[in-house]
């Protein structure tokens, strides 16, 4: 089986930086995705990593270390609208695109 | 362009009844996935269609669940008869391909409550 672990909840203030960690154990790793989900809405794609290193997209960055089975999502200059659940998901080789999800990290941004 | 749409958004049914959930994927997406999130747990894979064919149904909980995708367009997921443990949010996702970096687009989900 697979284990994908991420913290349950994190709280940060507006304007700050928050780092959400995700660790995974899988065979045949074929990419890691981060999704954002606001309550009652569809998960929306944020980032994708398949090679080691940092991918930056505006205020959001994602890092991957395949040897450590570790990723993080970095949210900078936090805004109130960033309050949401952040989902780490792993894709395996030969999985025909299906994703294995962590339980999600609820980020609460306070004024 | 319309995203992935799911109907209904909420459904409350009694144990033993039947419910059918519908998913309309993004036009042109051959791959359609069903996922489920039960309270307090992670989103879990149920099954995957490529066009009208079931590619992988390893996540289907039991034979009370039946998924179809006739014609390779929209899909339905029927639960018959529903049990209390079937309560949760059912998500549908679609994608053009299945490669490493291919993004899956999700619907907003159907919240099913079995009472």
C-alpha cells in the first residue's frame, strides 16, 4: 500500500509564509501533485513535480525530493482567500493516471 | 469552456434506497475517474474509464456500486441499495491523457448522505 502523510491543520497570519509538508512511500513514483480545495468546491490544480527541485508559480512554490519521498508546498504573502484545504497526491507508474491522495491540510489564514 | 460538472450537488436518501450520481467530463476528455471521500478520510480512487471502457475498477467497494459510461461521454454511478457507510462526497475527474504530468480536472462533488 501507500502512505501519504501531511499535517491536518496549519494556521498563519495574512502576509506570512506557510510551508505544507508531504511525505510519501510508493513504488514506481510518477509525479506528485498539489491541489487546493475550498469548502464545497472542486479541487483545483496548483502544481506538479516529477523531478527533484523547486517549481515556482507566482506566490506558490512546490519542492520535491524523490530520494527522501518528500515534497512541500510553499505559500507566500498569504491572503485570506488562501484559507482552504491543500491536497498532496501521488501518481504511480502504470496507474493510468489515478491519484493517491493524502488526507489534506486545512490552512487557516487569520487577519 | 465548461469544467467537470456533477449532479446532484447534494443527495439525502434512506438506507436501502437507490441513488444515481452523474458526471459530465470536459468535452474531449477520454479519461474519467470517480473518487470518494468519506468523513475524516482521504479522497480515494473508485474507478477509471477510458472512453466507454472500464480501465480500472479496483477501488469499487462492493457490488452495490455500478458505474457506466455509455457512449464514452457522461458517466453515472449508481448505489443500490445504499448503506449508511456509503455517505461521503463523490468526486468525478477527467483528463485528456494519463501521462506523468497530465492534470486531472475535478468536479465539485456530490455530497451523499444515507440516513
